[in-house]
C-alpha cells in the first residue's frame, strides 16, 4: 500500500453568515513509494453538502483544492464538521478533517432606500416605469449576500416583480409592476429582502399599485386651483431653484422621470416628451411628468410676488395658475403620517431618522440623540457661493452664500449648523447638531432672513 502525506493535518475555517463563502484551501499531497493514482471525496456530517474537493492532477505529487459551496450561505450559526478523503488506487488513504465555524456578525442593519414603493397605472394603458431599490448595510463595511422575495396576489395573479432575485450589498434592484388586465383599484404587495442567518438582516418594503380609470378626453392640460406648491413643504411659496409640484389633469400623456440622456452639455431638460412649464414666462427644468402631476425646478428670476404658471404639451397650453414667488422659500422634505409630518433626514451613517410613528408605518430607523450630528434635506434655501444657474447640474456641493442668515431650531433651541448648501439641483443638505432637548417629538423649523419653513414639522429625539 502507498502511504499518502499532506502538508495539512486539518482545516479549520470561520464563516460569517450572510457573506460570501470562505476562500478555497489548497493542500499538497505526496506519496512515499513513487507516483500514486488518486481519487478524492468530500463528505459532511451536518448542514448539507457545503464541502467540495478537487484534485489538481490525479497522480502524486499533486494538490487538493478544498472549497466551500454556495450552500454555506444557508447555514445557521454553529460548528459543522466534514472531511476530505484521498484514496490511492494501489491502496492507502488519507483523511483530512474539516471544521467550519459559522458565526453571526453583529451590528449589521440592512437598509433599503426608498422604504416603500408606489406605482400608478392607467387601466388599459402601458405599465408604469420600473423603480430602483438600493440595498445596503449600515454598521459594517463588509459585503453581504441577500435574497429578494416578492409577494402580491390580486385576483388575476401576481403583478409585482424584482430583478435580480439575489445579489451582494451594496446593490440596486429593479422593481416592476405589471398592470395589464388589472381592474381599477388599489393593490398592495411587499418585497422582503433578507440576509440569511443575520440578526437585523431583513427589511420589508411595502409596495402599492394604484390602477386608475382612464381620464375622460380633454382638449388641453388643466392646472387645479391651488395646484402649484413647494414640493417639500406643499405650501404656495416658491423661489428660484426650488422644487415645485404641479397638480392637474392631462398634464402629460405618459409617466416618467428625467434620465441621463435628457441632460445635454451639463444642462437640465426644459421639457420631457413635449411637456414644458413656464413660471413668470421663464422655462423651468422638468424632472417628472405624469397625467396628474409634474415636478419642475423654478427658473432664475428676480421678480417677486404673484406670478403666472403655465403648462404646455401636445394638447395645448393650460390656463395660468398663480404662485407666490419669493427670493427664497425654505422648506424641509418630510415623511407624512396619518396625523403629523416628520422631517426627512438621516444619521451620518445613512440610516433614517425615525421614531415609533414612522416605524409603525414601515419606515425603518431610530430617533435622533441630543449632541448627535444629523443630516436634513430641503429646497428653496436661496443663493449659494458661488452662484449656479437653476438649469445646471451641480458638479460639487455649494455652501449657502451667507450661513449667518440661516437658523435651524429643534425643540425651540438653536442647532449648531456644521454645513448648509446645495448638493444637487434644488436639493439642499444641512448637517446640524441636535441641541439638549427633552425626549419625544420636537418641532423643527428653519429661518432664513425672516422666512420660515413649514410649521408643525417634527423630529423624534431619544437620549
């Protein structure tokens, strides 16, 4: 019989659940009585077929590559044993014990942005455009493998789909809804994204499909009364470089947002699919169109007071609606609940600021803490240094022209402002330190040269 020798008496590997399988281990094999023809077999005692082995060549001297199958991602934390057995054709064998220690990582929080998805379709017309869902983890820098499972069941079958079904963080999934042959109504589904074997490694994203009846034919677009509002605060005040939402009927024949191909020479598009908007006679950049809603960026204009807003598309031009135009129109973006609105913001690690009320409706997050630096977002906060056109892309963050003009108060106390400026078209970011306020829902308000952001906006604080 041949005597087989190896440079390893055993293999011990640690695997963090939810991550990629451990790297293969190479073992050198020799024989004492000349070349030997070999065969190799990998077996496990528990956990399924998570172990594999392959010979580099079938004659000694050679090496065996001991590898770990993708099925290790399904293992719960624990210790798993197996072995690799190398057998010589002329007799003699060698067994190498293999121990796999599956360990659950700590401080892992799966994050999905956005936290919910909503699709709108017109009965009998094209499906709504797919939406992007960003999946990442906070608290660690490692990459984790996740799976995405959809659930939806209106009377005629499933309407919700996701692609891909699994990936590694960070990753962007494409979520789509098929509205064909679905009756008018509102349908709910969900998308569960999970990292196997990891505490905090699951998030549920509610999905809504609203199938609307086809609107009656109209001869031209129509803006609703009071249908022009600040997109963040939903109040009537707007300003240059402010995101503005328009509500009406027959505003567009399709639904879509701007795409990379719509930007030419660093400039924002002034129309999408033939839909354009003027504010005080000046063209606004158009970011989103749909039959019932448009989102535009107010153009540069020194005029103040009541100004005319008009929509134009292939059906004609709307009657003008009036909007209150100011030099600035500060407003924070917000998360609405049934009774109150919460300021939209994040911790510095990107996780949402959210208390019990937002948690109950599916927004995953934690409250702010006194002394913590948080990030808030808004629109309409005016000029930057250097100045930039409202129709241009923002190549890099631009601070407010005078930071001393701005105050942010939380719970009635001034918050220290570490940064305030424009980070993308119409979107301002504010890094502020939460003052020493009591636990609970505290009011948040910004004041810019005497102009106030929307009232009754809250932030949940918890020591």
